[in-house]
C-alpha cells in the first residue's frame, strides 16, 4: 500500500473528555483493531509524535496545556479532533468552563465525529491524515 | 525535609487522564502529595440545572465513559424514587444484567491497565481482547459501544431477543480470565510490585469513608447491591469478595473475583427473567420535589441527588466513587517508593472525569471556593 511508506507516531491528549473517546482511542491499539497494521506506533509523549489525537471539549485550564503540548511537538505535525466534544463541545458546550472547541485552540487537520466514534472511524481519520501527508 | 518536588502529569504516560500530582520526595521516598485538579472540570452539575428531565439522562451518562451506565441508573433511580414507581420485573432484570455487563467491561479494562502499569503489555492486550466480547453485546442491544442510553424513566429502550448469545459471549471470557488470574496470583514480579504497595488499614478505610473495591480490600463490607438492594439485586445470589490486607494486590484480587460474581448474576438474570413485555412508556406522573439514587458502580457507591421543579432540574449533586476514594490517595502514597506511584494511582481505579471539581488558579495563587463564592465571583 502506498500509504505505508510513512510510519507516523501517534499520541493522545485528553483535553477534558468523558473518557469515552479515550477508551475508543486505546481500543484502537488492542488486538481487534490494531493500528500498528498501518505502520503507526503509539507514543506516550507528544514530543515524539507526528499525529496528536485530541479528545474532549478543551476547558479553560486544559486549553493552555494543550497549546503548550502542541508547541512542543516537532514539525511536521498533524492534529485529529476525536469526538463530538472536540468538534463542537457536544453536550457540554453550555458549561461555564468551556474554552473550545479544539480548532479554536490549535489547528486541526481531521475531524472524527461520533459520541464516541468507533475505533474504525478513528483509524479512518488517521488514514486520511496519512493521505494528506503525501 | 523533602529534597525534590516532582510534577507528575497532567500529560503523563502512566495516567491516561490529566491530573497533576506534585510529589515531594526525599531520596526516592514520597513525603507529600499535592493534587492539582481542574483539567477536566466541565461543569456538569451546573449544566444539569437547565435541563429538562428527559434530556438530562443523556447528560448524566456522559459524566463518564467507563461507568456511563452506572450514572444513568443512579439518575433513573433518583427520578423514579421521586415518582414513587418501580419498573416492571422484566425491566428490573434487564437493568441488573446491563449493570453487571458494565462491571465486567470496566474491570477487564482496569485489569489490563493495571498490568500495563507494571510493564506486562501482553496481559494488557489479552484483557482488552476479552473486553471486546462484552462490548459486542452492548453494541448489539443498544447500538453503541460506550454510551448505551439504555434506560428510560420507568422502562428500558430495547428488549433482548436471544439470551443464548449473551450467555455465550459472557462465558467466552471466563477461560482467559481464569488463566490470567492464576498468572497474576502466582507471578513473583506481580507480587513484588503489588503486595504491601499503597496499604490502607481497616480503620483508615472507615475514617476516609472509602467505597467500592478499595474498601472491600481492607475488609469493609459496603456493597450497595447488598446494603440497599435495587432493581433485581434483592432476588439474585452473589458473594462480595473481601480481602484483609488493603494493599494494591488485595484491590486487584477483589476486582478479579468480582468478574466471576458478575457472570453468576448475569446467568441468574437470564434464567429468572419473566417473559413479559417491556413497556414502551410507563410514566404516569412527572417527578417533582427532591430525590436521590445510589447504585454500586464498578468503582463503588455512586450517589446522585436532584431537585426537580416543573420537569426542570434546579439542583444536581453528584458524588461519584472516585471522589470518595481520592482523599485516601495521599495516605496510600506516603512512604511509598516513587516508582510505585503509578501502580497506586491505578489501583484505586481513578475516574477523573467523574470526580473533577473546581480549583481556581491565577498565576501561582490557587483558591478553592464554595459554590456561592464561585457564583458571585465568576458566574455573575
Ligand atoms: S464525544 Fe461523547 S464520548 Fe467523546 S468525550 Fe464527548 S461525551 Fe465523551
């Protein structure tokens, strides 16, 4: 597959999600979905990563941290917003602590809708970003 | 005197949710812990105050993605107590069964995570592979893997059709879980990393009002399913696993044993469920006044309190299990080796999304406010 020429490393940051999206992102690593098929490697530190998956609405406190983490990543870098919360604030957008959505805080390259999105659709998001990298 | 101040989090490989712990170390021994919260504070209780009672159910289950059904059931229990109704028997059995399925998935997830903390990646992958079997059941009957939206006030959304499928899926996890449990029990590395790590005594557990598996690991019998039976728990037989040592190892064992008890409960539900119809709507009156509901979530007692006026919620108060267990974390950590901190944090099975409260930080100053002060200053 032409996509497999690159091996992007992915990391996740939980910008105040309900955990649902994080679970599905983690499920992506486990035997049934196994994102390593696409040459992706999971990294714990965003400094090593090429793709940052962001979940959650981005609260006032985590927005600052998210900005800092994004700045620490080495270019070229890509961001995927995972879940309705990351895209629009979801059910929490009327909350007093809402500082998002994520694309107001950092630039976003792909959006994966769903509450939470299935692991397959998150993988599709990653693959779309791989196409964009070419 | 502490030598170093080590920040742990908010983005840290060992904790998947952002909390920040400031560890005061002397050499490599932990001398003090300062937790800085507020990264995931979404203001859920405040958002509740504008919701009407039917929409609020979906908000309640989005408090947390792991124990989403526990929040939904606490919510329905609170509302149904206000209306003085009880769901019909078949619905009660269905709800009990789904609550136990959720316990299975949560404990499997957590067991894998605990093994991940001590570097057993293989066990992590194996536990999570089994977890998918449970998620398949959820997906088949509710259409979603994480947020099921299964409860409705007075009833449930869907009936189940083939009971054998559920039985098969649930029993298919048992051989692996059995062998992994004996692996964990007999393994020297696991014993070295878990035994005598983060101990709490029986007395401390009572003083801190611990809930759930951390309390049962020090011999406190506090299972809400036994103490205040709801839905069909009064009609099912199961044991609460009790251990005495109160350390991370005991907490692990309590949860692994609970997996087998949950399977027993699911079997009984499938056997005893009356073959009646699930009502589409059984709301005769609207809830009014105040009411509370508590359920045993996978992590312990989950308590919801609501005041309702004209089918709008005017006040919500939620005490999820992690909020009750969190204060004890400092006791567990004092005197521990710094390398054991991830294991201790994981051993209480924290769900930060549930317990997040507010700390206002301005520059280097932090202030913790009461609700009135907060409203006056920041919501005005
Ligand atoms: S999109 Fe849904 S599952 Fe994801 S963080 Fe938001 S509420 Fe949770």
